[in-house]
C-alpha cells in the first residue's frame, strides 16, 4: 500500500476517508489537526495559544506542527495517511526531506475536489466523537450516526468542533486557497497527484482511492 497525502479544502471528507482506510487496510492516520486538538485538550498554556490560532482559521506555525508530526511518525509504521500536512509549500519540502531521511516508501497525493459551498455545508453539519475521533455529518444520509448524537462505535456523545462556525470556516477556506492549493501544482508536476472530482458518497470515494493506493 502506498502512503497517502490528502489535500482538500476544510471539511471535504479527509477524516471520513481516513477512518475507512484505517479500518480496511490498517493505515496509520496522522492528522495534524487531531494532534493539535490533543495539545489544546491537555489544557497547557501552549494549548491555549494554539486554540486561539485554530479558532481564528489561521495556520499554526510550521515549527510547532512539524514537531508534533515528527513525534507521531517516530511511534508508528507504514502505510501512513497524512491528513492536514503539508498545508503549505514549506511543509511540503519538510515532509519530502523527512521521508527521505527516514527512508520511507512512495506517497501518492490525493486531492478531494469539493466546491466551496458544499464544503461550507458539510462543515456546519459536522460532528465528531471525542473518544475515538470518528467523524459524522448530520446532513448526509451515508455518514450520519445511527442514533442521533451518539457515536456508532463507542456510543459517546458527539460534539461539534469549535472552529466549525460559519465565520471561522470562511477564514479557513481562504487560508486553504492561499496556502494549501499551490500544493496541487507542486504534486501534479511531480506526477504524484490523483484527483477525485466532487466526492459525495464515502464508499464510492473509497473505491476510487483504492485504485491508486494498491
Ligand atoms: P480541516 O481539514 O477541517 O480544516 P484540521 O483538523 O485538519 O481541519 O485542522 C484544523 C486547524 O488546525 C487548521 O485550521 C489549522 O489552524 C490547524 N492545522 C492543522 N494542520 C496544520 C498544519 N499542517 N499546519 C498549520 N496548521 C495546521
């Protein structure tokens, strides 16, 4: 299995696809957003600073995120999913060097091409499990929880993320366009990019992903 780098606007479904790939193929899911949220949940002063940045829709510094990524990488084995990293060109260089240094296998960059209005709609219906991190969407029949407000896997009460308000979402989207979307040309030029157009059904999207990771 190839390692995966997901590139997509916020709320496009990277977390949902990652959950499916972890369950089916044993991928290690490395989400820098989850790593940052764990830091925030620890209640440290540093976590408070990070929380302010995340809730404003901006990016946390490359240095902080890269340190969290490196720590996580040292505890897991391939195949990996990079979800939310790289998020700018500097991070793409850092990741390339890191994978070379660690002598890791091939990556494929998968772009979930979701238009802005659809991503906005998804972000406002998004719910996640605070215990196992599984994500749900209350407006999507295929991904809504079986029992309203409860995780299918561990029955915990589902929560909305603090940064999933419409206002923060707009800023996150703008940050994505400015900082992250240049990665599409970068990976295209390297022949590493695979595009999934307007992914709607998670299981069909998974089938498309399966054609490129095997
Ligand atoms: P989404 O993909 O829905 O935007 P994430 O959970 O990936 O959500 O990220 C949430 C927030 O965490 C981002 O808006 C940003 O502030 C921060 N973040 C996550 N990954 C990175 C990264 N690689 N570099 C900088 N900031 C990041």
